[in-house]
């Protein structure tokens, strides 16, 4: 697919009444292997590497997204979301309609617009989708995103995941402790209690798929007193080491989990005074969908500069065992399914996405409206900015709630 074949397009100006801008209606018969979920499903099957039947006549999921005004960063993020297999299955099954929270302030318009694009992307035959309605909703609702200007794609991803979570939150706002009895006081049970408390007010498909858990430890430099807490994360922002010219993803993970001295003094309750202290992050639980953000932009002498170093990363079998501190129910092994590249600098650059098609496992480069076939070897380059990994060491991804500890990632 290239610019010459982009004749059949759909514009989402009206989400409930979308119609073709040109070409036929788009109601073509295409083959897609996806899970049909019930409203109260317990898990979503892992179909990442399950190919469509050999007799499939066409492969869908190859629509480009038209740039509607410096929106390449939105298009790149959307391609990675659209190609997230369990999240796509959730929207294709219409489960979101039950979960959605139509509040007075949000009304779920971002989620509704995204759901319509997911269905069009995987069920219809359009070469190009014009996501104007969704882009406008993002610009209207994201306070940190400037409409019509280039913005940071990781910041946009953070907004999208947070807004989808808010719209689709299944939890009742109430204290979660007391739902199950966790008596011992090991690190794992402390982590489980923190997760239970989190699920008491935050339970959604976004939590199920994208959220993991970090342990942060602050250590007093004088008396070695330690303060620990467990917090959830939706993406890992990894520093790129300053020494050398090329690195591996493992180097970045090692840098992330290395203790560093705090710039400001920390109040130690044992010393009863402000002291110098170290802080260390440990990855305690990893999610089904792991989003890794490479911190390529850094403030140097009051100017934002880009770190251009090459970071090598695996397409298959990313094993995080040596970087995960907490016990795991299964091996933390991942395959890359999508990534976002950034070319240029912060103020003048361009975003593209590369993703693996769930039906034929072939890789494609998405550059706004244009879609090109690429080989796996082309997926690793010096422009990688955000990486999307899917856990392949499991057959299914569980729906989580405060009352179902067997579905949590914790071993208790």
C-alpha cells in the first residue's frame, strides 16, 4: 500500500453516521481472527501470533490515517492502539458499551470515537480513515496537547490511556481493603494490598492490559532507614545511558533500576531530620501490554535536545526476568507488536508507526495515509521512541477486580 492506492476513504465527522468520502461503501468481506467476548468475560485470549485461515481472501487492518493538521503524532499512537490485539477484541465485541461512563463532563466521546475507528479498521475495507472527529475530541479534552501543532507522542499516549480508563472504569469508588484477607507482611503481600486498594477505584480494560507495578525505595544515607511504596505504571520511561554511542534495551533497563542520589534532601523519620538519600525503582509486576518510552529528549542549558543514540531492542523474546524483582505467575517474555519512530527535533519532526498485522503476522510501516510493507529487520532503527510489547508467555489476559485475587499478577 502506498500513496497511489489510497482511493477508498472513510471520514469520522459523525461517529454514529460515518460514511464513505469516496469509493464504495467499504462493506467488503474480510477475514479477521478475533475473540467474541461476553459482557462479563473473565479473560481475553492471546491471539497475537495466530494467523488467519489459509483460505482468507484479504487481510484487513491496513488502513492509513489521514493527517488532519500536524496530527502525525496522533496517527502514530492510534496505529499502535488499533494493532493491540486484546484491546481491539474488547472494542470489536462491543463490551465497552456496558463499561463506558457517560459522565456530565466527559460523556465518553473520546472512547466512542476510538471504538468506531477500531471497528472500521478491522471490519471494513477502507484504504484511508480520516480520524477528524477523534482528533478534535483529543484537542478539546487534552489540556497539555496544543491543537494543530506537533506534540509529544508519549504525552499523547498517556492522555489516551488515562481517558480510556476514566471512561471505562468498572470500579465503584469505595475502599478496597477487607475484600479478601491478606495476613502476612512479606513484600509480595504488601504489593498485593497496594494493588487491591488500587483496583478498588481503578478497574478497567486499561488496568487489565497496560498497568504494572513498581516498587520505589528511598534509603537514608546516614542510618540506612528505608521507606518503600508500591505504585502502578502504564508505561516505563527508560533513560538512555550517557556513556558510549550505542546501547541495548537491557542497558536502558539497567539504568532505570540503578539507585541514584536524590538532588534534594529527604526527611528521614528515624534521624528526624533532612538528609541525603538514595532512590531506587524496581519493576515488581509487568503488564500484558508493556509500553516502553525511550527518553530521547533532555533539557540541557535550558534547551530541549534530542538524544540520537542507537538503542538495539529485540523483536521477539524480550525476557525481563533479570529486571523484575517480584515473583511472577509466568515468565515475563514479550514480542514486539508495534513501535513509534520520531525523526527530527522536538519542534520540527515527524512521527511514524510500524506494526505487526494480527492476521498474517506481516510488518507494515504507517506514515499517515501511506502504508508500506517492511521486513522485520527494518523494524529496528535509531529513530525508535516508543516500543509496544505484548506478553507471549501466557494464553490469555485476565479481567481484574478487587475481589478476584486469582486474576491478579501477584503470587499470594
